[in-house]
C-alpha cells in the first residue's frame, strides 16, 4: 500500500545477512566428523587406505608370527628396509602430481650409487665428495630427462622407458660385467647400519613432538584470528597427542637393546630414520608452502589453465624431474649403505615398481593433481611390511611377487574408483 510504513525490524549493525549463518562451516567436533565422512564419500580418501593397510597387515603378520614380527629387532629392520623405496617414492610423488611418470627413477638410483661407490673405492674420495657427486649426477640426469619432456615435448613414458634401458647400460659400464663394488666407508655404511645414541634419539623425538605441536597450534590460531575455516582446538590437540604417542612408542621400542648376542650393543634409532623425517618435512614444506608447490598442483590439475594463468609449465616440469632424480640418487646412496655394496643390478628389477606402488598405495593419484609427500612414507611402510612379513613366513618368491602386485592393483583400482566418485559428486 502506497505510503505505508514497513514494520520489519532492521538488522542490527554488523549482523550477518539472512542465510549467511547456514553457509558458515561447522567447526564443532561433530561437524568435523560429518565433513570428513562426506569427503570420503565424495571420493577423497586421502591416506585412509594406507593407514588401514598398515594396521591390517600389522595385525595379520603379528597373529601369524607373534614371536618375531613386533620384536624391536624386526621393527628396526623393517624401517631400514623401507628407507630406499620410501626415498625414491618421495621424489616420484612430484612427477605423479603432474600426471607424468618416471620409469627410469630406479635405475637412476643405481647409476648414482655406482658413481658413489667408484669414487669411494677407486678414487679414494672423501665420503662427502662422493655423496655430493652422486646427488649432482642425479640432478644432471633429471635436468636431461626434464628437458626432453618439458622442452622437446616427448611424452614422459617414452623418454623414461628409453632411459630405463639406457641407464642400465651406464651402470654396467661403471661397475663392469657381473662386478660388485664394496662400500667400506664407515660414514656411508652408517647411514643404514648405525644408530643414534639413545639419549640423542629421545631428544630428537621430543623436539619433533614440540615442533609439530607448535606448527599445528599456530596454524589453528592464525585461522581462527582471520575468521577462516578451522578445526576445533580439541581435534588439533588430539592429533598432536596421537602423533606424539606414536613417536614415543617407536622411540621406546628402538631404544631397547635388540642384539641377539650379549656381546653386542644394538640400540637406538637408525640414522636412516631421521634422514627420511628431515626430507619429509623439507619436501612437505616445498609442496605446501611455496609457489613452486602450488604451481605443481596447478599444472597437475590442468596444465593449459595453469599456462594461461601465467605459470611456466615447462619450467615446472623440468624442475620436478630434477627433484625426482635427485631423490633417486639419495635413495641409491641409502641402498648402497644398507647392502654395503653396489652391483650392476642396483636399482633395476622391481625397485621402480615398488616405489610407484608406495606412492599410489599412500594416496597419490596416478592421474595427477592429488597427493602429498607423506603418501610415499605411508605407502613405503605398507610395501616394507608386506616384504618383511612374507619373509618371516617363508613364503616362496613367486607368491611374494603375486601378493605385492595384487596390493598395487588394488591401490590403483581404489584410486580410479575414488576419482570417478569425486567426478560424479562434483568434488
């Protein structure tokens, strides 16, 4: 009615518009649980399959070999056994995020290990010179591979398949037909075969727990102060406590004297374990907190859209292969340390397949755009548990291959189904 005065009460100054409250994320514990369930239903499984796999396989092998599987000695052996594959998979995560593949990564680790062994045995080079030379060789190989893929434009499958064959010849040339080069340097051998002093191990564990808690709590504080979506403080604290308990339990197990003979003192965290943790933190920071990491996800999600947004796609591809091959070199060094030798077959065989399997089992997508560095660690543990457990059971070699291949096929199937589900639900 013209001239009538509205009786509706005006909204208080600063009040949210009608319907706005419904759009706000539910930051309660129940809301977080519902959000996670919805995310899983939408196809975003994350690390859930790998975590469930570790728990299920651990319970299975413990039930079958209760007197040997969870002993301090076997747990230490299992962790060291997982290191070379895990390090190789950590580099492959970056390649897989682009939707590419590096079939040569395994044999690249063998080439770099051969460089290390030759410098130590034949040239008498100091350990640090040999390690730097091996890593430099890996970086140069990655630069060559990345140039062929990113600049020349040859598909990564074709390039790395050719290099997979070629670099086996390079390793054979360095070492010689049927030859073996021993690695006798105490520092290099100590990477996989020596342990931290028990006190130092506990100090590093305490620092790791405090650092993780500080990062998580600071992230929560910043998100809350800026009005961003954040988890309840109780959830953040519970996650910190869970990680802390896991680290304390593992450190306590590894701090026990696990030697089979009273004449030998064998206790402490193997040096290879902190190496993996440090590289995990470093690469996670690179992937999640730098522009390079954001560009890797962008190129993996949609390379053409990333190019139109001003991202140098060629540069990203080259750098990713450099990083992957450098990590392959570190993996080769760890493998040479564990075996105290390098052979013409180092890095060949199933090395690459296990590393790719570790990344995919951990949650990295073969289709690009989804994955984290932690996936390589979780997947590497799954692969190591399978190999270790089957070894304790005395399973024949052919069954080992069949079972490991079946687990990889299952992981790839879960990845494909999750991707289809995510597309169907619009995630």
